C-alpha cells in the first residue's frame, strides 16, 4: 500500500513557509505587509509620475517605468500569497497554480534582467555618444528593446516550466519554501532531474551572464568616457546618473547568482530563503526608492520620447558636451 501511495502523482503542494516560530509570525507579517504596501505605492507612483510628467518622458524613465511595472507584478505574484500563508494553517497550492506562479515569476525575473541591460545601454549612448543619442534611442527602438526583454524573459520561463512540471512528484508534496521555485521542487521529484538541472542552470546562466556582460561592457566604456571628461561637474553628474542603476543591478544579480548558480545541495536552508526574500520582496520595494526622480541628468537633453522619431541635434549644447568630454 505504501508503494502505491509513493507512486501517486502529486496534485497539490504544501509550503513550509518562512518560519514555524509562532512568536515571529506577527512581526514578520507586519514587516512584509509594510514592505509590500511601500512597494505597490512606490512602483505605481513611479509609473504614474513618469507618464504624467513631460520632463520625464525620456528613454531612461521610459525603461524605468517598465522596470517598476515588472516589479509591481513581480512582488504581487509572491508577497500576498506569502502573507496569507504566514497567518494560515493551510498553506496549500494546487499543481496548476504552482506552475502558473512559477511561470509568471520566472518570466518577470528574466524580463527584469534584460530591462536592466537596456538601461545600461541607454546610459552608454547618452554619455559616450551624446550627439547620436536622439537618433539612436528613438521611440520605436525603446519599444523594441522592451518587447525583446519580455520575449526572452518568458521564453526561458517557458523552457523551465515545461521541464520542471513534466516531472513526477511522488516523494512528498511539502515544498520547503514560501513559493514555487525550481530548487525545492526538484528535491520532491522521483524522476531523473539531471536534464532539468541543466536546463535551469543554462537558462539562468545564459540570461544573467549575457545581460550582465552587456551591462559590464557598457559601464567599462562609460568609465573610459568619464575619465576623459575635463569638467569635475560633468564627472559628478555622470556618476550620479549611473549610481542608482548600478546599486539596483548589483542587489538583483548577487541574490540571483547565490540562489540559482551554486553547486547543487540537498538542503534548502534559511540562507536560501533569505536570498529569495531579498530579490522577490525587498528589491521591488528598493528600486523606486533608489531611483529617486529628483536625480536629474544634465549630460544630454531630455527630449520627449514622442519627439525622438527624428534626430534633433540643434537642441544639443555642443560646446558644453565637447568641454565635458575633452574632445574640443
């Protein structure tokens, strides 16, 4: 009889949750509820302000509005469920709901990675090629870059979801986590998981290393351009316009690498959960705070995005740019 039960395909999962310590649960609930509220207000406010303000209708803030949109959905997929499970005795999720949660979460995570790369490319063009900026960062190109980010993000998510949820889960239905993710799910499978391990590692590595390489190359070229600037004010403005992006990118990539690109382990411990909390719950809250809209760039003109269909070199203060870059 036990053998028959062990071979039965799981139809629902149970989350272990963040903690079983009843004294910590009220505190954690209040903290993460506050974090989620701040995240929703911050990201929604960022989207509204960017689209309502003509001064912020530029490629950089265009990408930032989509980053906020991704963070808003990203946190909403994970945090409300986590809060509900903290105060519930039934932490059950159906097989199909688990697949949908993972597909959405992984797709948005992949999208965020490439939007961060798009923002680095925007900074590179703005600082290293200011005279070409309005002709390169057109409205259509910005839309194409965002659509490409969504396409690649959900493509890799589809590959992982199809691989993981085709496995047989018959060992247990207890997921040692607070949401559906690959590492704890693979530990429950009674199928051979080598192929899924490889798909996950290659998918995550290709996306993260590919986009990270683009970001690092962009900032290497930006650093060379800043070093050549004569104006100390120009250097300070260049660093300030890149610092927020560098902080958010570093926080996101460090936790992703820690979670997915480490050697396999049979234990999914509290450190793994802490890393997951950081990039699924805290990072969506921190992004709009770090990207303060008070940080105004003066290295290139803020041409409204709707006017970027045609080059507008006449509005660029060429003498100032030449003085800053040291080419005059």
